[in-house]
C-alpha cells in the first residue's frame, strides 16, 4: 500500500527529477516546460514494472503508447515502436528481451527503430547476451537494468551507453540503499558476505491486511524506516552489487545455499535453451536437490549432460542441477515472473 505522495515522489526521484518539499503543485508544474518522452510499456500495467514507469513518464509530461495485443508478442511490440516512434520501451528481463532479439535477428531490416533511445528492464534478470543483442540492432540505445520491487523502488541500476553491456545481476547502489547482514551489519565490500538489500526514504505504508509481513519487511534501522523485501546480494570491492536472488526461493542443498536466479541465468545462456526455472525438491541425502525445468529453443533438443557441464563451467559444481526436466513451456505469467511453488510441484510430479 503506497501513499500517492510517497509513490509519486520516489518515481520522480528515480527519473532524476526530485520534487521540492511541501505541496507546491503549481511550482512543480512550472518545471515542466516541454513535452516529455513517449514510452511503450511492453510489460502489463498490472505489474509494477509497466505501471510505475508509465506513471513516472506522465509525471514529467511524457506520453504512453500501449500495444493492442492481449499478450506479449515481440513482433507486435516492435511494430508499435516503429509506428508510434516511441523513445523508450519497458520490459521484464529476458522473458521479453530474448523474443525481441530473436525477431530482430530473423528480420534485421524489417523495423525502423531509430526513434528508440532507452530500453528499461526491471523485475527479473536481464542477461548480458540479450543486452548485446539489442545493441547489435540499435547501437546507440541506452540500456537501463533497474533493481527494485513493488516494495522498494530505486534500489540500484546498471546503465549501458556505449561499449559492452553490463553483466547481468550487477548494479550500482542508489544513495538510499544498503546491503545488511542477517545480524544487522552492513556487508563488507570485497567480502563473500551475503546480505539483504534495504532502501530508505519513500516506502509503502505496508501490505494490505498483513501486519506480520509488513513488520518483517518495513523495519527501522538507525532511526530510519527501510524496506527490506528479501533480495540477497554481495558487494564487490569496487562497490558493485551482485544480486543473488530472493531469499524465500533459496535452495539449501547439503548445507550450501543456492539462489535459483543465478543458475537459471547460466542455463539460459546455452544455445539450446529458450527459458529455464530452477527449484529445490526434497532429497533424503542433501535435504534439497537442485532440479531445472528447461524449455528448449524451437527445433532444438536438450542434452542434460551438456547442460550440467555448461553450468559447472560457470558456477561452483554444487550449484549445477542434479536433474534436468524438459518441458514445453516454463509457464511464465504475463508479467514475466515465475510461480516457483507451482514449478516445484511440477518438478516433484516427475519423480518416480
């Protein structure tokens, strides 16, 4: 639950246009002297990524163009960008980016995307490969990979404007963000310490009719109120934050903690894989066993041993799936998110 004033102020802050104190609406309106950009939210407006960016665009005098399709269609989105001359498009990671890049690779001369200046993603991991794919077709586009959630906006960002695209899941923290260990300390830079991402400032009132969850997520630290939605991260020596994943999805296998997003990201880099989801299933020996549900690219076959070897080439061996299950579709929701509880049930149904 957000107060409108708090929501609008934090959205303007993340757009680089902080508001003056008080309620001087006329004074704020006077700062908008020309039309703002035209944004196309490819993500549905029922999801924070699409809705919040649409609101932020309108707050700075911009306009919104929506697609007419009732579900995501990469070609339709590209058609709409070309027809409307949209300057920015909002997506949800690889679930949207990879189909768009595939369409561009298949017909590189079909679309005129010269109007496009910014592609912004939030909500799930956006791979370096998919970012590089955009830049092959629109070399001057700015790629903004935003770290945040409905509970905590403006946590951090990774922006690519020239050169190689930023690696996935790495961000520069915003000025109001900390990474805090479970015992309440700030994570040391350059260590292997893991902590939860916390952001102060304009935060929600709480969860609707859920005081227990609200008290666990919105906490006071050093006299200030923080939102801590549960995303774990480490901090490298240069201050770069590497996002590990949501703690509630963490898999405990043989005493080692494995975050599904990290393994999914590596699996999706394989040429045979269109999409992947990783869950933990009960295991008598290890407590939980890492299982990957893999959706193959059209016309490709999944070689389980090759995929496991691919993961081990990029991550520690204990993070590699012990089982690969090929599925027709991962079944992402329209907002690009995964239902891990349902996916775990699907994985368990294959046992025996």
